C-alpha cells in the first residue's frame, strides 16, 4: 500500500505548511479531513520515493555478501567477543581471533 502525504488547510483553503502521512489503498478516496483532529486537508503532490542509484535499497544489494565475493572482496562478520568469521570471499583465513 502506498503512503500518501497530505497538507493541512486553513479556513480559506490555503496550505498552512503542516503535513502528515498516511498509508491508504490506491482505490480509497483522498481524505478531506485529518483523522483525529478533523482539520481540513488535501492530498499533496510530491515526488515518488523510488530506489535510485544512491538509495539505501540499492546500497544494501551492492554490499551483499554475494556481490562483494563476485567483485573479489573478503568480508568478515563478528561472531563473538574477539572472534570474526569470513562470510564472503575466498582469500584470507576462515576466522580471526579466538586464539588463532
């Protein structure tokens, strides 16, 4: 379900600068009053939030273990106090710390 942004209107029907977000089905009609307060509102026109080149969603897939290994990197993750295990890549020891 998409998240819609609404702006609060004054008595003359002009935006006050106050906004709120609400999750609604696409088939639902736009709100005319803010839930809870009853203030008049209208749906705001805003740019869509899409996963672009530098978005957190894109960064997560770029830094995935599979992608790092494919690019020749080695990645270690902490598995305990003073102990790390290799989770991506083939170079280097299988684990670090822990008396090795």
